C-alpha cells in the first residue's frame, strides 16, 4: 500500500486506476482458484 500511496499521491485519477486494477486482479484470482478447485474435484 505504501508504494501505491507514493505513486498515486493526491491524484484521484491514479487512485481510481489503481482501484480498478486491484478489483480486476482479485476477480482473476477468484477465477484462478475456482478453476483449481474444480480440477481437484474432478481428479
């Protein structure tokens, strides 16, 4: 978080972009782990 604060500082646009990227990353992680779980259940 410290790095994000340094990079975004007081720029609302950068904060919004960082938040959007974080949400996309979390969604991708959920999909990734759900696929792993599904594969384990099939095994």
